[in-house]
C-alpha cells in the first residue's frame, strides 16, 4: 500500500471513529491471536466472531476482504487510544515477527512443483512455506514469484 493510500486510510479511519463515538467495541486481541492460520492476514472468517469485526471495513483499506499487518498497524496508529484496549494491541502488528516461523529450508525450484515459475497456494499447502505465504506474496496475487521468494529469504 502506498504512503498516500495509508494516509487516506488513516484519515478515513479517524473520521469514522470520531463519528461513531464510543459505540464501537475496543479491540482487545493482538494481530497474532486474530490471524488464526498464521498466514499474515486476518480474513473475514477469522474476524467474524471477534471484537475486530465491527472495525473490519475500516481497517481493510484496499477492500480485498483481508486485513494485512500493514493495514492493522496503520489503523491502530491512526486511532491510538480510541480503538485498542491497550498498547500491546496497538503494537501487535508491527511486533508480529516472521522470525518465529520455522525457516524455509527448500529452494524455490523444489517448492515450484509444476515448474511454472511461481509457488501457488496449492504448492505451498502442507509444505514448509505455507505459514510464510502471506508474508512472501508481497504483491498479493496469490502466488509467489522467484523474486518475491528471494527477497523474503534474504531478510
């Protein structure tokens, strides 16, 4: 998301929160505890039984049906003190470390089973990269290119 997009999201979020007053339930869950499948995103399914549901549309700035760590962090920072129960929740997206995941030991060619130049969701399923997928797929096209993979493993 561009800086301009994040700024627009932040401005919109602050306006919506101000208009809503104290009617919205504060978010008490950290990003990591809401991201049940640990793919780096909070889906609508993961959010539907949590206090974050009321905030979902305001956080999902690109309206793709998922909340990324960047969107969660931008929303929390823009609405500091208004939407989170405590500072741990505010900091949880930026503090969510990929390093807690097991390192990827396979090379790209091994993971790209059909040799089409991309690692698909199906190829990642039940594989070592599965939990990393949401972090590796930087352009969010539901597949991982060799460049995305190489940039991620160099981190």
